């Protein structure tokens, strides 16, 4: 194996992609709600209709600007195989094709609105108005895209935010019905709105909210392999037991290696128990190209370690030479941990043994 540096920390572009995506969804929600209200010719003495219409237009333009930043940062961040084509051609991406494809459709619809608005004088009011209705279709597509593709879908705050978006648009539709949509048509619109909201909530609960969604959504195996699954012994609590300043342990477990993927990359996994002063579990995933002299030339890695009574430490391999591995890990409220590992591997059956030396810093 070759000695290389690796880092599994998210890049600034990843945070930019997440932030702009969420803010774009919020702006689009506000714009759609105002558009629904404006279509019903709603106004008050303190808030004339032209003010509401102007706010609706400016929010839409701001959403388009942030959408451009969202697309650019996604394409520039090479962690996922998303190209510029994938932002505009639906369902063609190798990364979560369905849910990313819905985002591409929403993007295309918003671009159609911008283009037709710029050409409104040439195409006429009726054609512009017909195209403008596409904005209403872009919003649910963007919402499902955010939940299906975003990395925050399982968190409570993201669920609350999505619920607030549904509530805002639903309230706008009901307000529109109350002011001018009575009768069977209004009742049908109200029923459709409620049914759509329930469908999204049930889909989220049975899909993005559950473990394993990343694999079911279509995340490439190579990306999943670069991370390490949570260690079962890890405990989440306000009080995090402190590890000794230094400790030693003995390793025993199994090694597995995947077949080469389309890029010729393989993934080596080690799942080992740790015995000694700090008993626990160690999981290691190493991805790279098979080396001519044997072993793997590492391109990315992920490591997780947890003692039976300690926090979950996660990180990556920082040095790799033969059967010796150096790892840097960290855990919230628990600090950093350096591990020096020495592996002995039986090539016949994949059995792994070895030693571990940990230093808490």
C-alpha cells in the first residue's frame, strides 16, 4: 500500500450547495404563495396589489440568482459525479437520478419563466401567462428534490422547514379559495392541495426520513463506500465519557474487498473489535486503485471508532505504509484522537488481527 494523505471533511462548496439550496426553496415558497394571492387579486389598504406583485417578482428573481449559485457550487464540488448537463437534463445523472432529475426539471421551468418574461413583448401576454403557470409546477418539484437529494432530510429542522413550506403554500391556496374560488372548483383545489401535502409527508416518512435512504435513492456505491457506517456501540448523550490520555488494544475482525467499479476503483473494508483498556469497535473503509505491487493506492477513506462507553469518533486515514495505518479522528464535545494501527491479514480467509495505540489530544 502507498503512503498518502486523505481527508473526508466536507468542502466549503458542499456547505455552499446546502445553504443556497435551502434558501432558494424558501424564496421560491414565498414567491409561489405571493403569486397565488396576487392571482386572486388580494390586497389591503396598507398593502396594495402592485406592492405584492412587485415583491413576488423580486423574490422570484432572487431565487433564480441563488439557484445559479446552487448549480455552480454543486458542479464545482467534485465529491459527487454531478456535471453541468445533469443540472438541466432530467434523470440523466449517475447520482440519485430521480431526485436530482426533479431538481433539474424545476430549474428548467424557472429558466423558462425568466426567458419568457424577457420576451414578453414579443410573444404576447397569453403565451407569457401560460409559461408563467410553470412556476407553480416548479415549487413541488423543488421541494421533493430537496428532500430526496439533500443530505439534511433526516434532521428534524429540515422536516420542520419542509412542513412550513407546505403550510405557507397551502394557506395561500385556501386564502385564494376563500376570496374567489368557491364552489366545486374551489373544493377540488382544496382537496388536491391537502392530498398533495399528505402524499409528500408520507413519502418523506417512509423514504428520506429512514436509514439507508442514500443507497435507495441511487447514490453510487463508490461514494457510499468512502464513508463508514455508525458504530453500534456509540452512544449519544449530553455527558461524554473521557477516554484515557493514551491506551492500547488488540484487534480482531474481518477484511473484505469489492470488485473494481467502472473507474477501476476498489473498496477495502475492515470491521474489527477492540479488546483491552478501551474495548470497542473499529470500522475502516479505504477506496483506491489496486497497486501493481499489491495493496491499494488510496484516494479516499473513512474511519469510525467507539469504545463501549465512549463517544463515536469519526475521521480518515492520514498515513498508510504497508500494514501500518495512522488515523486522525474527532467527536463532538470529546476532542480529537490519534490512532496508530498495525494490521496482520490472513489472505486466505480475510481474518484481521493486530494492535491499536490511541492518544487523546
